[in-house]
C-alpha cells in the first residue's frame, strides 16, 4: 500500500561539492540504517544533514519515512505535509502527498487520504500506486456511507411530524376532553358525598 522510497542525495557543483559529498555520505548511512530497520538511528543520520542544511529535502523526506516507521504517524503526517508545502521539487512533493495519504488511510481518515492521493496524482498522473490506493480508499468510503444514509432515513421516519388537524377536528377533540373531565369530576363528587366528605373522625 505504501510507497516508502528512500531518496539518494545528488551532488552539488563548485564550492558546495565538499559539503554535498558529506551530506550524501550521511544520507547514505541513514539509508543503510533504514534498510536494516534501525529507524531511530536512520532518523538521527538524516537529522545531522537537516541541522546543517534545513533546505535539504532529500534528508527531510527520508527522515519523515523513518519517523513513520517508528509508529509516530501523526508526526510523520505533519512532516510530509510541511515538506510538500515547502519544497519546489515535484517528485518529493508528490511522494510526500502519497505517503501522507497512505498514513491517513491506515488511520481510517478516508476523506483526507483521498484528497492527498489526488494531490499526488495531479503532480504525477503516472503514479499507479497512488491511483490504486485512491480507488481503494474511494471504495472503502462508499461502503461506509450507505450505513450513515440508512441511519438518516430511519431518523427522518421517526421524526415525521404528526398529521396536522384542521380547526373543526381540534374543537371536537377539545370538547371530548372537556366532557371526559366533567364526567370524572361528577364521579368524584358522588363518591365524596357517599363517604361523608371523606374526613377522618376523632375517637
């Protein structure tokens, strides 16, 4: 379901070449640790690069993957979101949206994950994994929605207002109620007179 691809850093030219080689070596060390499932150590390696160069999107992207692998899903979502927002690199932006969508799918936040897959596909229409996962998320959401619709229908049926009475019917019902009340009062009066007022006697 997930496309967690580590990115190997690329060399920069001229004066930054020495730094670039160091950064790439550190990223490669992080990638090796990641492949050995030593995600915490991999994250530390990527952090070394980010501390020196906060704009190194390769290190930031790979660090986001390492964070997610450690089960810190919410933090990974924020990291991918931040990276997708800030980077100009279409490939990293697309992969960040994809991975954010994958995490949200696992968390059953289907509507949000669908949006992220769509963003990934807008940047890379040939991304078959994003398209497949988008379809899966849409199907899963469709399965959930009918249940909600059924509940709404039941609630609407239960809340159907009573049919309205016209004025004549209302007056007739009122007269019937008044008549019943009179009958009850009369019956109580008769019972009272039979028992002598119902007052207890002192002995």
